């Protein structure tokens, strides 16, 4: 009986050592969080289904240059028959892989990230909530083009009228790589390729935040 007990204790001890070692190895492999070098924040809102890889590239390049923190915001739609704070398991199941992919790309680029999920009755309402509640210096947003996911002309025009600070609108080309849940982001493109395949328009608008509109 003593021998059996001793064997069990040894097996349990080995299992604990293996588990602790695996966790330590995983922690060592995981890159350390990137620290911001300035207080600037770049808001990067996107919608369910997919997001523009080139718009993300644009946001990361600006954040890297300015030492800013990237604030990716997944805009979740809550139907009118549900309370605004209702659990949204289906949309969260899409949001989390996308936010994790964005964070991975940002870590590889050396850009700190502060992810968000913002709720609204539609994308514009969720966008209104985001710009009213978040502190930011610039917004980078993808415009819908040739069937690519993004914000339509009316949403972009509304944002220009209601959001403070600088707004960068990127119109992806048909060659834009879209990121969907379960799909890994392609490596970042070079500056030359990014400028060639997408048009970037920076627009500054000074005014009140959308929280009062």
C-alpha cells in the first residue's frame, strides 16, 4: 500500500511540475505588452463580418509613427427588441477572434492596443457611442467600396460632421485583404504597396463630441 501511495504521489508531483513548466514556457513565449510612448490614441472602429487589412495597416503605421495607442472598436448591433446591455454571444464570437488578430498584428508592429466592444442599435449608433465615450486624437476608418466591408458614404459624412479631431478615411481597393473570424491576418504590406492599393484622405474636423448630438 505504501509503494502504491508513493507512486501516486510521484505521478502527481510530475504532473504539477509539467503543468507549471508549460505555463512558464507559454508565458516566456508570449511577447511583453507594448508600452505607449505618448498619450495619443487612434480610434479604429470596424463592423462585424470582416475588416479591411489595409485600413488596419494605415492605423498601425500612424500609431507607430506617433507612438500612439491603437484603440480597435468592434461595433456590435443590438436589435430593438433587446435591452442595449443584453448578452450578444453570436457577435462576441465574431468580435473576439477579430480583436485578437488585431492585437497580434499590433504587437508585431510594436504598437500598444486598448481594445473595445461598443454596442448600438445600428452601426451609426454604436459609432456615436464610441466617439462619445472614448478619448482619442484621430479616427481611422474604412469606407465601403466594391463590396468590401466598411462604412458607407452617409456614415462617413455623419462622422465628419459629428466627430472631433482628425479623421482618416481609407477607401480599400478590390485587392484589399479582408479579415474574417477564423482567418489569420496576412503580414503587413510595405508602405509602397499600401499607398498604391488604397487611397487615404485625411480630414480634420474641430467640433463637439457626438455625446451631445
